[in-house]
C-alpha cells in the first residue's frame, strides 16, 4: 500500500497508461520545483517523497519491463542524488522533469522553466 497516496494500490497504478503514470510523476516533480522556488523545504520534501512513491509503483508495473525500465531506474537514481543533496541545483530538477516529459510524445516539446 502506498504511504502518501493512501488509496493507490499497485493494481490501480498498473491500470493507468504509461503516459498517465509519467505525467503524474512529472506533476509531483513540478510541485517540488515550485516549492523550492517558494523556499518551503517541508512541502518540497513531501513532493519529492510522493514522486519517489510513484516512480517505485511505475518500476513495479510489468508494462515497463521490456521498454524503459532502465531509464526509470536511472531517473530514480538521479532524483535520489538530488534528494540527498548531492545536487540541489533547481536546474537539475528541471532537467529531470524534461526527461520525464520526453517519455510522452504529446509533452516531449513542452518548455519547462
């Protein structure tokens, strides 16, 4: 059972399309970016925690096994580095959001700032 998304089970998450999953993760990262700009560490941390939760659910979804699992794992690793402070530059978080949006052909060219 999810910790932050209390009503979200792995089964429910698996029913979301890849695009929906990616966009939900990108939304959490975007929220974190906005909280960083507002200098609210608590809300930033919560947004990052929710993003990790969604990434983990995505990694455990079998529909990713034969396609982009390696990229999702690398994304999680890069977010982990940002999370623990090895790279707290907001531009790095923006890069992660852009990478996520590239997974979806409709959002691949969206400008994130």
